[in-house]
C-alpha cells in the first residue's frame, strides 16, 4: 500500500511539471507572435520601389502654440445701423439684402416735409447772414451767423452732406428727397423698408457690414492665460476650407472668466479680403505663445493613425521596420511634434510609412 502511494505521488509530480513546462514554452511563442504583428520586412528592392526614406530625428527649438475654439462675428467697428433721422415716405429703394455696395452708394430716398422745412430755414438763414455781412452790423452779424450754423448742423444731422448744403446755398432750391447713402463699402445685411413705406424717426432702414475684416471670439483656457498677450499672431481654420489658413492678430483679452467653462474670451482681428470667412462660422484658432521649447518634430506623413492609435515605423535592421506607438502634439509647417514614443537620435521612416502600414495590414490579414 505504501509503495502504491509513493508511485501515485511521483506520477502527479511528473504531470504537474509537464504542464508548467508547456506553459513556459507557450509564453515566448505568444510574445514572438505579438512582435511579428508589429514588424514589416522589406528587402532593398522593395524599399526602393516603395520610396522608403529614413531620417534621424533631433530636438528643435520651436515656438509653442495654443489651439482654441472660436466663432467668427462682425467687426463692430465696421458695422453701421442706418435709421431714419426724419419722418417720411420711402420714395425709392436702390439696395437690397445681400447687395455689396461702395462707400457713398445711394441706398434709398425719402420724401420728408421736415427735411423740406429745414432746407427752407437754411436758405433764409443764409440770406440773412449775407445781408448782415453787407451792412457790417456786428451784433446782427453775430446773431445771423449763430442761426445759420444752427440750421446747418440740423441739416447735417438729418443726413444732408456738405455738398448738398453748398448746392442749396448756391441755388436756393430745396432738394426734394433726402438721400440715404452707405457710410463705407460693405454688404447689406439687413434691409427693413420697401418702396412706399412710411418711416418714423429712429426706424431701421439698413444694416451695412464691412466684411473685409472680421472678429473671431476665441475661448482661452484658464491654464493658458499666462502664455498669451495682445499682439500675438493667429492662424484661423474653418471646416469649409480645411486646407487653408487665414491670418489674424490677437487684439483684446477680456477681463471676465466664465465660471462654467473656465475660459476667457479673446478677440482676434482677421483679414478677409477673399470673403471666404462668414460671420457665425465656427473656427479653430492657433496662437503662437512666443515661448520656445525643444521638441522632436517629424513630417506629418511619418505618423500613421489607426483605431485611435498613432504610430511611426522605426528601422530595426536593413530589412525590417518596427511599428512604434507615439503621442503627438502641435502641428508646425507640415511637421508634427512628438510628445512620447521616440527619443532624440533615433531613426524613423519619414517617407513611405503608409506603404509599411499597408504591408503590415496585409500580413495581419493573411495570418488570420
């Protein structure tokens, strides 16, 4: 009986040892399989056909940038709200919603009894001033000049121009209609009145916006405030033109912090000569913080993406390339900064990485 127990114990020990040995043999095999799925092998001829190019990467001193969301709005310094300064009837309309107009372009005319009456007062005041000047009565001359200037300013406020006043003074003939003209070149963004409408004082006539320059209201995160200041250059990108950058300059940083988003509004003034930027577009604003940092930078084509993972290919030998996961930072003139995954002095595939990615995918598919 004792011998049987010893025999069974020895058999159990052999079995357990055999299982452990099998597991230890399988572990390296699994590691080898994992390594194989991340390695691409190409001989010299295949590399030449694929146009593979390898470079050694080093740290470069570059300006740091901050990317923040923004929204394009009107430049309020180039936005005019034209209202009726006298009551009257809209006699003619020459500009409509969406029209582009030049400075001093005629937008509409208004027939107004108040405007006619003010012109008559101006003609009488001008005649009185001339008469007082010929009589050389200093007291009367002073009074006449005061009345004349008062009526003259009244007409200017109503909307008459200096040219209009000179013409009325020369001819003594009142102008029939008050002309509404554009204060600067721009686009009609609102046209409220139509032919025949009667307008009261203060009634809206037109909104004119000069869209050659626009503002971008950007949200600056609290942690980035110390790195920015007015005057910094800015690049603006919008979804409508993904391959194009528009340029501007940071002009104002607001004083209030939004307690919910922990951001501060900043205003960027952007040039828009082509008219591609539109108010209410969403934008991404990249600001140069002005600080220099030593960064590893590779061409954007060197970095491949798949399933939320970013990676590059690092040569292991003359004919093999290892897939290496990396973390990326800011984009700089066709390059992209690497935050993690590579160290200075390492080599990386800068041209042909997409071909290596395709070869790796084909190899993985074949194994499956």
